[in-house]
């Protein structure tokens, strides 16, 4: 009991002190996280490190109950991603799951459940890759719900859901269909990843294997009112869409800064030939600093519901992904053969940057959304 109270007091202090949060994250990132980055990339799920990050206050800073500091959450994610992109991605998934819980308005989800999640005592991710693309008109929704007494039953499969394993949970969305097969609306709910939920092993990825990603299969799975986040869900998603995407910028900027670090590492020995490469660390740092300032400005108003604000968020997210691709490749070119080693940080960051470019919303999805919003078109 005393240990729990001491932890609570430390967290309350940290949640009111941005410097304390970032110092705690930096200590973890520069120590155990950096040492484990290669193992995580190859499949180690860093759940203990995630718990340590939770104890710094980094996993709850963006929540309204802790000041709603989206910029701090992004900065913490950037610091972790600078050492390990997979862990930064897990922080994003965990942060977004916290948003679902807090904004649900459901007393069964907003009390002790949310507190444990924010402290990194329990863990959960997000299964909204398919729904986000479905709402944009890119692909059909894969989970189908039927109204029954006391809630819904849900059937369907999702191919990739990260930051889950048995005993954990994720936010998921299903389309509600009537007897004639017509979609009436969507529901968002918290899904416990325990039987009868089936978790299916995914094929081996080129990197980011430590993200604990599984396929999910549901068969007449009952969703009661105690786990409902939003019914209907579209207005809820519209409210959190910008911060959902904006938080991802921390992954991209961390990979960029880590890549620039790797370029400077070899400047003393290889600078005389690296100066002939197109993109140099000081040039990339200047672009990075401008992007970072832009992201932090957007983070001041993460629930701005205007179309122009969302376009700016989408554009910043796309810029981050594109800069991560460029910076990671430049780091490899600057380091030469040593950067081509499978265990090298530049080699790993190239795969991490590729992931940031394709994870929902992918660069093509971002550009699609920007074009649609700019033209005020609605998806078919």
C-alpha cells in the first residue's frame, strides 16, 4: 500500500512537471531502451520498459485529467523513438487507447481502468487502422455488429493490431448492420484480448517485430454497455481524429533526430567525403527544427475541429514521414558499410521510417485526405 501511494505521489509530481517527465524518459531511452533496441526490432516486446515509461508520467501527459499536454506526449515519444522506433510506436498506441477511455464518458472506463492505463500498470492498443480507412472511403469495415439485448454481437477479423497480447485490450470499431445488410452506424468499444477472442500470429515483418502485433478474429463476440466507448462512433472519431494523427509525429521526429545523430557520429572520420552527399546533418537539422516547432504549435490546440487545422495536422504528419525516410537513408549513406550492418542503428531506422510511412494513415492516405478535404469532397 505504501509503495502504491509513493508511486501515486511521484506520478502526480511528474504530471505537473514537464522537465521531470522528459528527464525520466531520456534516462530510460539512453539506458535500457537503447541497449535493447536491436532485440526489440527482432521481436522482444518491451513491456517492462513501457511500464517504466508509465511511471515517469509519459503515458498520461496528453490526457485532460493530467493537463492535456499533447506537446509533452509528443516530445516524450520523440525521445523514446530516437532510441527505438518500435517503442515510440507502442507509446502512441497506448496513448491513443487512453484517449478512447477518457473521452468515452463511460464510468466503467474512466475511473480506475483509465488510471491504471495512464500509469502503465495495464496495457492496450488500438485496432482502428481498418476503421480509419473505412471512414475515409478507402476500404470496407471488417468488423460487423448486430444489435442484441444489452449490447451487440460482433463478428469479423482484423489482420494487424499492435500492442496487444492475452490479458491486454484495445479499442476497436465495428459497423452495425441491419437484417438487410445495410450499415446504420458504427460503434467503438474496448476489446479484451482473452478467449473467446482469437489472436493469430502475423507473418514476420522486416522490422518492428517487438510491437506485439496480432491478427484478431471474433465470432459472435458480445459487447456490453460496460465496454462501449461510443455509440454511434463517427462523431467521437471526428473529435479525436486530429490528436490521433498528431501524436504519431513523435515517432517520425524521433527517427529523424536519431538519424541525424548517426550522421554526426561519423563526421570526424568521414566528413571529408560525406560533404559530397546531397543532404548533410546541419541541413536536415534545420528542416527538422522547423517541423518540430510547427508540430508543437499544432499540439497547443489538439481538439481544434476546423477543416484547415486538420489539413495542417495531416500535412505535418506526412512531412514527418517523408523526412524520416530521407534522414534514415542519409544516415546510412553517411555511415557507409558500418551502417549496412544488420545490427546498426541506421539500418534499423530505415525499416522504422518505412513503417512510419505505411502505418495508418500512410503517406498515400494522408495525401488522399488532404486532397479530399481541400476540395470538400465526401468519400463515395
